[in-house]
C-alpha cells in the first residue's frame, strides 16, 4: 500500500540518507561531549543523589 505512495514522491531516496547522517552526527557529538566532560563535574553529578546537604531534600511531612 505505502509502496505505491512512495513511488509517486520525487527524491524520496534522499530521506534515508539524511536520517542516517543526522543519527550519526547526534551520537558522534554525544560521544565527543562525554569524552571531554570535566571530571570534577562528573564526580559532582555522580554523588548528587547521595548528598544529604543539597537544597530541597528535607521533607516537611507532618504525621
């Protein structure tokens, strides 16, 4: 069914190439960002869930 519609669209063969390029650029840039990430920032983010002194961690529940 869709094959008939896709045959009528001109230059449809370029879209898979564009999507592959976008996929490759996104994940390559993400990989580069992770590799050059500041190690002190990474340590701070890693310990953040266990940090009791962070703002907003106290709960004001009244039982």
